[in-house]
């Protein structure tokens, strides 16, 4: 992972935050509306304006205007996912468009004429967009950050949602409710990224099953659902750790759950 605390990135962030905005400028609103018009014509849901995405886009648009050339990453700058994650947004998919043109209308036309950029604009999985337009000379430099934004769970909220999903499976199968225990040792294992259930279960006395999964939503994977539905199990110890990153997305949690007969 690149070091986004470098001097170049700090300077860009300070420049972007020097004049905080409560919403889009007139040009940014016009470009945002053009994106949603394209989505509506394609039968897709509108994307919502997202201030965190606008913040990350503004920092990169400043870089575009200073370099006066298009790139998705300049020397000393983090990659796009890390820039968005630095704003604190929770998301599990993202994309970026960049352009420059004398007007926002021409910038939009150019983006729609480019297959990769058009694909971002018309991507059905994205539900949010933040963008920035910075004027330098006779050009407008544009950065659009798209994302699939998800609920902002705390660790305890995510843990409760997972345990609730387990209990729902038990009720659907007419099984006794599972006793739930929050386990700090399992949380430590989750935070350490220990991903081998066969190895980890040897350190948990009397555990019959161990499930480990990574997800940005509390939906249970098939193995976890199957284990939760076993009649002989009566207790589940669980540890949950927020572990965002490039591999699983910047809203991912690691879950370790041990199951016992009593």
C-alpha cells in the first residue's frame, strides 16, 4: 500500500480543503445532472450526490489541473480507492473518470464517447457520485468518483447483524436459539487476519466448528448458513474486526465464529 502521508498528497489535501463547500458548484451540478440523465435514459437508478466522493474527486481534480494532463494517479498520490477511503466513506466498489475540456458539456460528451468512462457512468452497481470541476486557463479539469456506498456499521453493529442472521436461520428451521458470546480472543484472531479454520480451531477447546469470512455486509456465506442450521450446536462465540483494504473493499469486516454443543 502506498504511503498517502507523503508531502505531495498533504499539499493537495490542504489545497482541496482550503475552501470547504457545502455542495456542488453550478458546473459540478450540471455535470452531475448530465450523468443522471444518461442513467435514466438507460433505465438505471439515479446516483446520489456524495460529499466524501466529491472530496476525493476535488483533490484529484486539483492534481489534474496542476499537471495539465490526464492520469488516474500521479507520483506521490495514492491510488483511487485509497483516496476515497481516506475520506472515511464505506464502500465496496468504486470507479473514476477524468477529463478536460472547455465546457462541462464537451467533457461529458467525451466521457460518453469513451467505452471505459461510459461504463462507469452506466454501471448499475454504483449508487453514489461525487465530482469536481476545476478551471485552469481555458480548460475545465474534471474528476468523477463513483462508488457503491454501503451502511456505516460499527464493529458491534456488524457483529449484532451477523448474530441476528444466525438466529433468523435457527428460527426458520424451528431450532433453539443460539447462545451468543462476544469473544475478544476471536476478535484478535480476526484482526490478525488468521484465515485457516483448521489451524485456528485447535486453539479453541471444545469448539466443534469454526467459520471465517470477510464481507462488507452481514449476509452469511453458504458455509456459515449451513453451520448455523446444525441441530446439535447451542453456542456461538464470535469476534468481528473492521479490516478495510484493497483486496476485499474499504468497508470489509473479518468475522471469526466458533460453534459449540453447549
